[in-house]
């Protein structure tokens, strides 16, 4: 028996040494097969001139569009984009709390069905991308910021609900046990132990989700859901590349500022 095990060891060590090469070959074959299905018909005759126009427009943005007091300028629409992301995140954070407690796993046997059903609901909510939700809400409430807020908030419920439920599952139960041992009831345990323990993580996850919502709100306008994406798609369609350049520059600055501010706030919370 020992002789058979010793004979298998060289084969196992050989597989462990070269298994990465096998997987690399498998991935390469899949890529070759996938790329082989693409049909490339060549570059258009106008590709060169169009590319030069795009680069020239991006390098020389339309600075007059930054602010002109019309309400349709870059600053006004970036503020609108931030408002869409902020409202969508706040609404989803509030609604996600009961979903999180519903989906949080419990050691008790009769709670497993409850948490399983909650996780399924949150997964179903996350299934629909924000841009699909935006198109659906545009058909229901019309184009504009309201549809964008609804799309961001509904999609964020699935994401924040999942993160909040994981925070509840991994929280330190010491404070809860101390209040129970002192004779505290369920509302007292929740208000004095559970909520103060998980609130910093809830706020941290909400800030992180707000960073993502800012990027999403910038894109939702391209389908008519308000924000900076609407003038950007119009500028692309009319080949107004200087306008596209200044809009992209504004989005980059906005995202960098929001990410930096959110990171500083999260560091103070955790």
C-alpha cells in the first residue's frame, strides 16, 4: 500500500508543478475560438480623419461650456448628476436595512428559510443593470432625473442589501450578549447593541456605493435618465468633440474628488 502511495507522489508533484500551464493552454484555446468567431471587415475610409478630429477635440475642450448660466452647462449638469447619485444612494440605504436583516444568516434552524428567501430576492434585484432599469422607468415616468434616481436606488438596494446582510452576519455579538444577560429585551438589544455596532460599516458601505452611483448616474443620461450623460450623447452624435472633451474632463474631476472624499470619510469610520 505504501509502495502504491509513493508511486503516486511523483505524478501529484508533476501535476502541481505544471497545472498552471495546462490551464493557460485551455484559456488560450478558448480565446482563439472566441476571437475566431468575430467578423472583421476592415477600417472605414474615414477612420483616420475621424480619429484625428476626436483627438483634437479631446485635447482642445470647449471651455466656454463649463458655465454659462443657462442651467444646461457642465457645472449645472454635474451637480444634477451628483444629486441623482446622492438621492438614489440615500433611498436605497434606508430601504436596504430591512432587506439586510431579512437576508442575514442565523444559526437557528427555523431562520434559514427566511434568510435564504431574502438572499434570493436581493439577487433578483441585482440581476437588472441600472441602464436597463433606467429605460424601464423612462417608459413609466418619462425621461429625466426622476427615472435616473429610481434606477440608481432600485439597483443599489440589491447591492447594499447584500453588503449590509454580510455586516450583520459578521458583527461582534458581545454587546448583545451583555445586554441580554443584564435583562434587556429585544428592542433594547437592537437600539443599544446591534445598531451602534453595525452602523459604522453601514455608513462605510453606503459611501462606497455612492462612489459607484456617481459613475452610473453619469452614464444613465445617455438613455435619457438625466445628468451629464444626456449632453454627452448629443455631442457624440453631432461629432462635437470639443464638447465631448470638456464633459469627459468634468466627469474625471468629479469622480476623483468624490472618491478622495469618500475614502477619507471611510478611514475615519473604520
